[in-house]
C-alpha cells in the first residue's frame, strides 16, 4: 500500500505541473496545434481545471492516513 501512495505523490506533482502549464497557456491566450489538433485558450482552461482536480484527488489519497 505504501508503494502506491509514493506513486500517487509523484503523479500528484506531475498533474499539478500540467495544471499550471495549462493555466499559463490559458492566461496568455496561447493557441497551439498539437498533432493536428487545435488547442485554444478554452481547451487550456478546461485542462487546467481537470488536471487541478486530478492533482487534488491524488494528493488527498497520497497524504491521508
């Protein structure tokens, strides 16, 4: 069980970073084309929210007793 919590701690940090990148791209109004898909600021807003929630849930699991 402890090993899963350590993995969740790492994934929590990765998802938090992902959320911050999306938030930065959203706030700067950046539009990207990734593998032919157009990512608008609205997509980055949704990504920031979803990744933030995932990070929060992973953190709750990882650091709760």
